[in-house]
C-alpha cells in the first residue's frame, strides 16, 4: 500500500492558548513495498507523522491517502476502522501495552477485535509467535514474566497477527541487545520482501544503511529530505549539521578512499566491502 | 566495594535466573557486566539494592552485609540508574526531583539548594532546574536522573542499561559523564550493558550467560574470543569484524579493535602494489 501526504498540517491543542503546530505543509509519497527510515531530532515531528498513517491523528488540514483510504478532517471516524487493520503501528516500548493474562490472549486480542474467529486467531497467534522467534511453550505463559526483549517480541507478534499491509515502527530496537535487534530487523526485512511496506523511526545509522532503501529526514515539523539511503550518506556537511554520525561502514570506506582506495560508497554489507577491498589489493 | 558470593535467585520455582554467582567490584573501578537480554543482568542489580531478595547467597556493600535490618544503610551507599528514566521521576520540576532524594536523607532545607545547584551543574542541566522532567529529551532526562542519584553521594553507582534508549548523542554525553565521575571523583561504577564498546573501555568485564558468570577479567582477555561474543548475541567491534574477514580472504592484516590501525595497514598494502 502506498502512502501519500498532501499539504498535511497538524496542530496540537488547536484553538487553545497552548496550540502547537507539529507538522507544517508535509508532502510525501512512500511507495508500496519500500523500507523507509524516518530520522530527525526529538521534537521534529516524527511521532506525529507516523500517527497519521493509521489515522490515530487526523490532519488539521490537508489530506493523507493510504492506498484508497482518504483521511481528512471531515471524514467520519467510524469509516477508518478498516485502515487500522491494514496499517499496524508499533509504538516505542510496545511491551508497556501488553495487558492480558497469557501471551496467547494478548496476541489474539487484535484479530478478535477485527472479527476473526477464535480458532483462526489462535492459529495466527501460534504462527506469529514463531515468526518473532518464540516457540509454542510461551502461549500459556504470562507476558509479565518475560524479559524486556521477549516482551517486545510478543508485542510485535500481536501487531503481525492482524496481518497488516503496512508496518510502522517507532524505534523498534531501542533497549534490545545486538542479536535481538538483528532478529527484529531481519523480521521486518522479511515482511518487506513479502511485498509489504515498512516505515521505521531510527537513530541508528548502521541499521538504516543495512536495512532501509529510502530515508525521510524530518526537521521542525517539515520533511526536509526524502531520498535513497545511499544518497543521504553522500551529504557529509548536511549530516554534520544535523549531528548525525555516518554508519561505521561508510565512515570506514571514507577513510580508505582518502588514502587512495576507490571503493563504492553505496556498499551496505560486509561481503561486498571485503570483496572490493580484496579486488583493489589484487589488481 | 561490592562483594557477591554464591548468589541465587529464581522468579519461577526450579528456573534459576541467577545461579550461584560470585564476583567482586573493586573500590574506584569501572566494572561492566555484559550479557544479552534475559541473561540475568538486571536481576543482579535489583538483588544488590535489595529490591529483590536472594534465595541463597551473600551480598556485602562497603563492608555491610545486606539484610532486612541493614537495607537502608546499604541503599544509602548505592545509587542506581535504570534504563528508562521516566520510571524514576518523582518531582514536577528538575529541582524537586533532585530534592526528593535529599529530603529522604533528611538534608536540612537551607543546604539543599546548594547541593542541587552543584549536581545540576555537574550534569550540565543548571539551566533546566524549573523545567518539567517529563518534557526533556531522553539524554537530558537521563542526566537529571543521574544528578538525583549523585546528590545523595553514593559510593557505588549502578547503571542498568542506562544509555540503551538514548540516541547516539545522548549516549555519548552520559558515557563521558560517567567516565569522568569514575576518573575524577573516584566513584565506583558498575555498568550493566550490552554495549561492547563501553565494556572494552572498562577496567573489568564480567560475562554473563543464563545466570552464570562464564568469564571475567580485563577486557582485552574477555572480549578477544569473537566466536563466543557472537554466540552470546553481542556485537563484535566493527574493525575486528573487518580484519577477521580480510584474513579469511588471505589479506595479510592483523586482528585489531582499532579502526585507524586497520586503515593504516590496508593503505600500506595498497601503496606497495
């Protein structure tokens, strides 16, 4: 499903003394099947933007279109329910939203809410738990006795169980250990490979380089840049100005190239990097 | 400073989260406990400050054995900073929040303001004393949490993944602050982390897996086995990964943790061609 923003503005506390404009004239088009990183400082509008994608927030003015759903100020809220099923939003620290007695009940809650039969929802719960790397023995356990990383997996399984076409993730790997982070990111990559769309808020440029194809930079409520990932990392001055560090790999390539190497800047994985270095040394 | 002997703890009967652990944290040292999520790291922190009660074993902080009777004396010596500072804020302003711990220690009111100023300055948050803690950025929040702990003048600070939810800039700020507390103020630091770069810079590393200590010692010894580090679900430092892969392809470089060194070695090879 593609995502389009046309002239979207959002004001918190509109027509009150504490009114605050969080989005200003946002225009955006995210292709179906892409994996887009959303970056920018705290307060730049990232969270406000993503909450428009499943209509948790309705634009103060302008229009958001998710495939054939139009979200505008005048749209009746009850018409938006089907959209909520299609666009799964995973907040930061989703483990805080777990609430049921057992993991099975927690994961089936979403699908049951959208009218899926109990049998089918349980089947889905089993599948999704496996996808996030936990086996069936967890189904009957309480989500509250798990470790932080395991809770995160259960929370994400709960979103996957609704079978969304778009996955929107707010810093999904914060607080996870490196292996846990990699497992999660691989899972999202697989989700994308099945033809679905992923949007991920991230601060980790190593993740952005390795997993994402596009990147959106937010600044002061506006989309400042929307480009391919490799193009962003070419703009050293711009990144410095935003105090964003280069990914370790890009930085390493930079250092080699300053010393006579000619390695392709867009490389985003270890195999290619080693091949290129080997190639130059054996020429 | 901290002495732990034969410690056991289980959340569920028969499932030992902490399984006969013994270790020692030297006064003035920077010790890291390294392990993946679920290895029992945070449980150790909670046991040390008596938030959880061990099923077996012995904990001694600054010479005081931890028991129900000594709980308050032990807690006076230990400050703990958790992963998510939001869980730790009490006051409605930064000033009130730092004051909270002081009030509990019965610090006279007229001394309080001076102490608050001193520690807010130390963490570079002096301009924010009247701000609401919840409206600060992640790095700022964590600094306020640390100021609140420092103001109570603990001998030992435990950081329980205190930087894992911060952005790279916030993480850098906190790591520098903690390092200077250790080096300039000789504060004993016990950092629970999965950041291998932080562990590499500490004095002593304890490697934890499934509630057991599988190795401990100086970082260069404990961290050199990259296969084990990977098996534990931790990251191998980037320069180490690259040098390892290059060696596999027959390129004559040395294994190193240092990016600059690796760049230099490769450039020398390149210039000889």
